[in-house]
């Protein structure tokens, strides 16, 4: 699962070595802690997602719930303040719009 927040981008997968845990990953230092302050983040220099944390599934659910509670904007793209992140998210938005059509139209 990818989670794109206005101040964090995470990739979440099952943790094969720890039942009941998720492997939360990020390419950007600080993004995991921004969403899950209690996470113990470690680095894997050989991985495409360098920053990682083993997070109990319930703790991640709680963190996402808190992120939902913090929504205070009417336009997601406009809420992304960091320039580099905004540019990246706009590229993702354009690719999805091209693939699936604007406003749900296909073709």
C-alpha cells in the first residue's frame, strides 16, 4: 500500500518475519516518524526504501486514523507545502489522470 499524505510518503507491506506487524518504508528521512512518532526507524542503505520501521498493524491503523482527523483542507494538492514533494505528487496525479481519465472517464 502506498500512502501519500501532504507531509509524508509511505510504502507499507506485510512484515514476513513478524506476524501482526507491518514493514513501513520511506525514501524520505523523517516521513515515518511524522506519521508514527513512536516508530523505531532504521536504515537499509541497500534498499530502494532506505528508511524502515517494524510497526504493529494496530498502531499503524491508529496512525492513519489520526492522519484522517488532521485533514483541514478542501484540496489535497494545494495542501502539500514542500516544493519537491508537491512536484512529485503532481507527476503521480498526471500519470493517474492519463491512465484513468479525468473525472473518472476512461479511454
